[in-house]
C-alpha cells in the first residue's frame, strides 16, 4: 500500500542522513567503551540537530535527531555538504 511505500522511503532517507559526513554539524566521539557515536556541534544544534535519550530493549541510548528545518537545509545544500552526491526529486520523502 502507499502507506508502507512512504514509510519505507522515509526510513531509507533517515538511514541516508545518518551516514552523511556532516563535519560542520556532527562530530564523532569515542565513548569510554570504545564505541563511536555522533554528536551535534553548536552549528548543528543551531540548525536543529539534537540528542535525545531513548529507551530500547537493549537499554538506554542517545539518538541524534533532525528537525524538519535541519532535514530541509541538508537536502537543499547536499551537493555542498557531500561533494559528488546526486539526489532525484523522488528521493525526497516530503
């Protein structure tokens, strides 16, 4: 159905955002246990990227979240942020 197609597209878009090397807006930090995680810079926070504590079946964790404003900024400036990236209009879920 259309709802499932939309959810799948949204999920793929979020996975794409999570893997982007947004050096201006996200830093990679190494935790005490050696695992790496991304945290927003002050510029990222001003853009609308933030951390939120979540509770999952494996315990508590911090998620990096993007407001609609931050998502739209990234899409509009994708070529500048990630050279060589090409997105079609169909790739944008909103």
